[in-house]
């Protein structure tokens, strides 16, 4: 079983502090989130019968409404893609999923277990989520093929190629091996652009790890921090699209996208080579590792290789 791990721990989170908002307001936010989950349950029944444009508008509205209920302000920089694309983003928090859907509604890539989660599983299934079994590495080529077929059908697909959440602040905490290249092969197969998205959080105007979902922390503990924050902002920055040519190297493409998101200068020729150099054939060697994480991390909506 492939399970990526970050170097994050409790020290990556801000020290405990008194809530910024009153108890009644925190309760009001929680009730608002529960209300949005009820709306999501109804939406799950409607999405399969809605036209594509209406489906995207409904998902975008639901995600933005849920962020508002949580007290999180959304800022978008750049122009989201209007057509099919492989959207790739860094992964800090469970809030990342809402942020991506609020900017550019897409079919997510999620681990198989998400399908059984109350409400969220039904909504993910209705939204066209591509599920992957991370305990079966041999199934990865078939998953890549399904993502490629989804892209060919004109649907955007969103993935978190780091494979797990991390604080986003300390270089030493980044998951080993960086962006996993497997799903970039789907973009090459489908001839679809890759659009890097940078997700960043600010608390009281300063960069913060407050919304991060790390280590053995429970979702409830992370949710309580978010509900108690008065001035929390999530910014999604849309970078220029990468357009892979036929036979482009998925590994170079992954490195180019990673450099665009983390603002690290790519190695010489990476951006050019990602679009020009042929790579391994589809289904061959997707870089599955054997490392096992020592604590549960991630939201479940993570890239599997």
C-alpha cells in the first residue's frame, strides 16, 4: 500500500489561543456548515440529472456557500480555466477541496474510502469523482486511463499530486519525492492542459498554518480552529497552463507544475522539456513507492501515486 507522509507535526500548527469569535457565533457557523451538508445531500440527488453547466454552477455555489458558513473569505487570482484541464494544487487542509471547487468545479480524484462517507461520499459520487484504491497499486494504470477518459469527455479533473496534506511552511515538511507524476500521464494521453493552482491561507492578514490538517489531528479539532478564527482567508492563484505535446514526459511535467506552485525555479529546460520530450508509455512505471506513513494524514481527496 502506498501512503505518502509529510514531516509535519504539532509544532507546525500555531500555538493554542483563545477563540477570536464568541461561542454563539461559533455555534452559528457550525449550524451553517451542517445546513450546507444538508443542502449537499439534496444536491447529490440533483447533480446526475443537471446539464453540465448547471452542475458546475451548483457545485461552485455549494462550495462558496460552505466557505462562507465557515467564516472563510475566498480570494481568486488569475483566470480559472473554462474548458477541460487537469487542475493540480498543493495540499494543506480539507478546506483545499472547497477552495478548488469554488474556483473551478472539477471532478476530483479521491481514495475509495471516501465513497462510504456520509453525505460527502454521495456528493462526491454524484459529482463524478474518480475513485482510486490505494491498497492496489496494480490498479493505478486503469485509474490513469479513467482520468484521461474524463478529460477527453471535456470535464476538468482536480488532483493533489503531493498525495497528503502538509503545513506548506517548512521546506523540511514537504512530502518526499515531491509531486507524484502518475496523473500527469492522463493529461498527456488526453492532450489536455495542466493548470497549477496555489492554495494559500492567511490569518489576520498574515500567512498562517491555522487551517492545516496535519498528523494525527482529528477533523473536529481542525474544524474547531477554523470556526473560531475571525479573519481567515484562502487565496487560490491560477498559474499559466502547461500544454504537453504528444509523448511528453510526465515526470518533467510534474516538476514544471510543482515549480509553478511552490515558486521554485525549475531546473534548466524543465518547462520546455515537459512539453516536448517523450516519456514512458501509458501504464508503465507510475512511481509507486513502498513507504508507509506513520500517522493518518490527508483528506482522502489525494493523488494516489
